[in-house]
C-alpha cells in the first residue's frame, strides 16, 4: 500500500483545545488545522470540557492542548479529572501558560506533561505537536 493510500485510510485526528481566551482559541484552531491537518474541538473552560466528556471520549482525541489559567479550575486540575477516565488516560497533553512557569513546572513535569510558554515560536510549537501526533501511540 502506498503512503497516499495509507494516509487516505487513516482517520483524521482531533486535537482538543481548552482555552478561555477566544482570540487565542481561534489562533490555535487556524494553526493546528492548517499545519497538522487535524480537526480541533474548542472548549472555553474546564467545566465545558467535563460537561462534554462523552463527546471527547467518542472522538478519541490525539492530543489535549490546555491553557493553564482557566476559569474555575487550572489545566492541571482538568488533566487530573481526565486521568480518572480510562479512555483519556494516555492522551498526550500540552499545558500552555504565560505565567511564571517555574511555579508550576514541577507539577507539570511530575505528571509527564509538556509545557509551552507564551509567547511561543509557532514553528517550534507545530514541530513539537507534529512529533507527538506522528508517534505510534498517538
């Protein structure tokens, strides 16, 4: 089977983006859709993500992209909730923050997550995300 045939048969991956800033969410949607050929599922906060958990489980996301500072709960609190759900346990997760990463870096590293600091270099972000998406387990 050729690479083109394999690509045609592989389902389109979905990245779940939880970002409360609508402008940032739109930027992520445009970037990720254009640069990774993935679909995006946008949510404004952790509560919305938890309310839509059945939808998230059904799409089997390839990756979570979570803004650290969300209303009502942090990205780490949301991630911890995801870890209680069998279907979401092994999904690669990136935490995005503009705050002092040293204050949260330990908690992020302890969970084995990736930290993306704002402002970020777009090419580096896309390269990192693409590597995760291309990994056999993604």
